[in-house]
C-alpha cells in the first residue's frame, strides 16, 4: 500500500468526467470555488475534437444575460487554469469585484484566493478522513492509514 494520501493521488491522476476525459482534482477544486464565488459563472471545457487550432480548451463564462454566455476568461489548457493551485485565476475573479488598480484590493484578492484554496483543501482532507473512519467503523476490518493532520500512521480495528 502506498503512503500517498488519496487526495494527492487524485491531484496527479485525475477524476473521470462524463465524456471519458480526466480532470485533475486540482482543477475540480478551482471550478468548485468559482461556482461558490458566483453561481452565474460557469466553467466550460471544450473537448479536443470540438476545438479548432488556437481555440481555448477551458473558458469561464458569465450567464447573467438571459441565456447568453459572455466569456470572462479563457485558458489554453488545464495547466494554465491551475497555475499556482488556481490562485491566479481566483485572484483575477476576486479583483473584478473591486476597483481596478487599487493595491489594497489586489492584496485582499490574493489573500482571499489563497484562503479559499486552503479551506477547500482542508475540507477535502477532513472529508477523506471522515470517510475512512466511517468505513472502518462499519465493518470488522483493520485499516492502516496516514493521518491527514499529523502525517503519522494509524491503525483502526
């Protein structure tokens, strides 16, 4: 058994989506934060077979205008979306709600983006921990796992 936490594995391997492609957990985390931040923003992924050369692979669209979608941001690939764990994208979105050119607003947006990512990662770790505990307590099995909080190995009987 690997010592790699499941969430780290998902960050590397990816999560399957409806069309059969894999999206990293890091990208899914950024998408969920964007949805929580503004329910009118949608993150769209365009499959390679539906793109022309030079087209964006991912775009964030605003759907406020009675069924019309306005592209707010676009990205050439998932790596661009998740640069710095997605903090660049979130900072830009958070800044759009503040006056432009204000250094205090820029700092607040950077801090808010970093904090949103930290809280989302922490919640995922805790949900993983609770899922392991529920599964372990539900049956007569012995489980060894690495604590997401302290990093030490633990055994549940």
